[in-house]
């Protein structure tokens, strides 16, 4: 007999015989009707676990990771408000079920069974995953990436205090809300969890509002790895800036009282708290996992003897709230009801086609209050004497700074965050003076943790803000890439477009820095962005284009709710010259605030028909140098700036090639996994023009004089163009 059946039969037998586990007497503020309701939620949780396993065995369900043993989370839900956003652990079905009782008009059993059956009528994911979540219940969906949801809980909690002052147009949380984020004891050891909890404490330690309730469901094991006894308490009971509360999750009275006290602490003090709940894990980890393969039978049976439903039956009986016979009847009736509803749910239609699956990759557009741009008075106050400088050509970093200023003047919901962005003004001065112009609440100096930076942005975006996080160097992004891949990009996908996190991530990157670097500061690989469905990657080449593209990226985030990466080429931040020292041909004037470069468009320099050179960023700078040298040799070339690196502007590029006889792709990313692979595929499939690529070598970038040895050069572009043309002219 499988463990689920054993636990079920044991419950029926022990309740009928009155063989209930011993424990403390019921105490605290939980009233009898509410206690019975919690028991009903727990029974529904258990019944869903039992039926989901039957569905999987029958080929009607496809993924089982149960909540049995964690039914005490229903008491946590009862202690909170449905307006408190909840980022939930995957064992928290009881929380979602109980919260549904707080919101009129819910059909939680039907909804969850549709999710188990992967029906396209599932109201949260549309059949894409068996996932907890509900827009009506203020529960964004979570997948099972370990602890990846914790950083954005910090962002959502931070946003509540800022929203009181800024009042973003699409604010989702009331001013007195708190955020709850739950996870398991094993997940608490993950670097993502450690960083997020540390970030919340670091923030609160500085007396910045952080109304966040961490809930650790401690069942003592992660799949097969035991959590040392006392480990969680030892780690979290005495953290600076963090309140600590502990309760027995097998006791709904104790859990409700403690959760209520913890929530009150967070709500009134606007500080984070850690609610440590003792639970047990029944049935093993998930699906076909057999706990007896790594636990003794005695250990498994000892856990099962502590079934929280058995504890609840005893407590309710001792409190005079519910007799044992009535409790047993509720359990039986609930299981029978779930079976009846299952029979209908498994008949509902499922996703079939690729287009149906992919329909929610791109978020829906949203209406915004129309803006007329920043006023002259606001711009005068912000820029001051710098307005005079706008009349003359400037370097890229300064034009990006001015574009950020105009955007923040126009859209109050924009907030910047990252290492050194406020007081220092960024490593390269791109965010200088923004802190003075907009205050530290909107220009946020974060701690040095990329997961926390991106999580801050993701969470704030769910409360109506338009975050612009900065990752200091492209190589640092890899410390936190799951925040984009596993959280940011998947949120609209797994919520059927109901939840989004629109934002623009600014990242300084690429190569060609002469005096500073090595592979951590000169990173010429951005394949990790192009591999993520739904993410837009934009890369400017000069200052004017950078300003216009950044405005379009903000429009995409604000109006189309897109997640955009804005990759800024470090080596071009301060670039002034093009062909020779002192020519000033790479400087640009600041474009008017309403000028943009449209998503999916390209820019063509020249109209030569012998050759089209396709490039971007540093490659464009080098290609324009080569264009002049090729012209001296009688080869007329046009140079096409891609701007948009994901998705590629295919139609615009093919049109821009026009009557050019040949195509040379100049790509500063590596030969393997670089952008040129996609461009060469496009040209092979959709063009009959001869084409070739000139790319960086499969190497990291060194520090010192050889900084560009593995990268494309102007001389190399000329040589590649000659070879493509069939020899020198």
C-alpha cells in the first residue's frame, strides 16, 4: 500500500477509535466557527493530495507535489488579510484554500482541480502548470525553483512604503498591506533565500519600511537531506532587524495565535518578521518519491503518527467546537466531493497547439494616463545649467543620464536601483545627480547582491512601479540570471497574462575597455538573455540613439508590460572620436524628449550596394571606420545598426539590405553561441545574398594590452569584406 493510502486509512481508524496524538490544550483567540473552518480547509487540502495521486495514476493529472503535513498554513492565511500579497511555497494549498474563504465568489476546489488536470480553463495558468496562484486572492503564481521567489517579496514589501508617497497609477496593494513569503527549511539554506532575508534585514536596520512576513515551514527535510535539529532557530532567531516568532504547525490554535501576533508586528512596526512553523511532510517529497528508500520505516511512521489532521480533531473536540464523529464525517464528505468534481474537471479541454501554449509569453498591453512629457519648469529645475550643454554634442553616458532624468520627470512610477547608483552616481557616472534630483527613495543604493537588485525590481513592478534596475557589469548578471529566467519572464506565462513585472534592466557590458577589465568587466556574451522567451534585448551604439532607444524601452515596459534588457556598451560611454583623435564624430546632441527609435527598426548608415555590414554597439563603431577605408578601395558599403538583439528585427533588416550584393555580419560576441549564429541562419533561410561572419574568438577577455586581441577590429572587418568580395580591388 502506498504511503498516501496508509495515512488515509490510519486517519479513519484512529479517529473512529479516539486514538489521537497528545498535545497542548487549545488556547488563544481562535473562535470555534473559525477553527472548524480551518479544519475544513485542511480536509480539502488532504483530499486534493489524495485525488491528485489518483489522477496521475490514471493519466488525468501530470504533477504531484503535495501539501499534506503543512495544513497548518490555513491558520496563517486566516491571520492575514486577502489584500496582503502572498508569495507561496509549493506546499501551501491550505493557505490558498483558506484565503478563498475570505474572498466572496470563489470556486477554489474547481479551480485547483482544473490546475491539476492541466486544463486550459485553469484560471491562473491556463493549463501551463500545476501551480498555486490566484489573481482574485492576491497570490502571484510560483513555480518550484528553490527560493527564487524570495527576492521579489522584498521588492513588493519595499514598494508599499514608497507607494504611499509616489502613488503609482497601477498601484495594486493598499498602504496598510504587508507581504507574506513562505518557503521550506531546506530552501532557507539556498543562497537566494539567505540573500533575500539579509536584504530585508539590511533595509529594516536602516529604518526603511519593510512590511514583510517570512514564513519558514520546517518539516525537517529537503527531499532526502535532513535539516539539523535546531538549525533554523539558530540561524534566524537573533538576526538584527528581524522579529522572530515560532509555533507548532500541527496545532491550529497555536499557529493562528502566533501568526496573528507576527502579522501585527509587521503591520504596525513596518519591519520584517520570521515565522518559524513546525510541520511534518507526509507521502515523501513529490510524485513517485518513496521516503522509505532514504528513511527507516520507523521514522516514516513516526511522522505519520503526527498527522496534523489528527491533532486538529483532538483540539476541536477538547475546545467543544467539533465532535470526533462530525470531524470524521467532514473528512469523508470532503473526499467524496473532490472525487465528484474531479470526474468533471478531467473532461475540460487542455492546451494542444504551440500557439495556445505561447499565447501568454507576451503580456497584454495596458491603458495608462497619457503624458505630455516633462514640463519646461520641471526640466529647468532638474537640469539647471546643464540645459545649456544640451545644445552641444556630448558623450553617450551623459545623454543616457539626461534621458533617465526626463523619463523620471515624466513618469513618477519610475524608480532606479543598483549598487552605487545614488551617492556615487554609478561606476561610470551614468546616474550622477539623479539622487539629488529625485531622492534616495526613487534612486536606491542597494546592497551588493544582484539577486536582491533584480528581485527588488520584480517585486516593485507588481505594485505599479516601473523599475529600472542596474547591474554594474554584464558578467555580474550571471549571479542572478534566474531572477529573469525563472521569475521575471515566466510570470506572465504562468499567470496567463494576469500578473506582469514590466521593467527595464540597465546593464553595462561588452568589451573593448582599454585600461580596466579582464573577463569580469569586459564580457562579450549575452546568450543568457537571448535564451529566455519573451525578454527584449536592446543595445545602443551612440549617445543620441541610446536616449531614443531607452525611451522606447520604457514605453515597452509601461504600455506593453514587457521585461526589457538595455545593454550599454561600456567602451562607448565616453567615446568621442570615430576616424582619428580629436574628430569628435562619435559625440551626439541630446534628442528632444519625444524622439524615439521604434521597437523592431534598424538604422542604416550609407547606401553602398557592394556590401552591407550588419552590426551593433562597438561593432558599429568599428564598421563605420572600415566603411571609410573600404570606400577608399572602391568598395561601397552600407552599415546597418541592429539596435534590437532579441527578438531580432528580421523584417527591418532584410529590407535594409536592399540591393546590397553581399552581407558581412560583424559580431563582437563569441563564435560559439554568439548573435552571428542567428543572423547567419536568417540570411541562409531568407536571403540568396552571399554572406559571411566576422566574430570574436571563443575566449575570455584578458586585462592589459591584449584586451582586444580576440575581438573584431576595423582592420579585420576590411579584410573580411575583401575576402567576401572575392579578393582585393
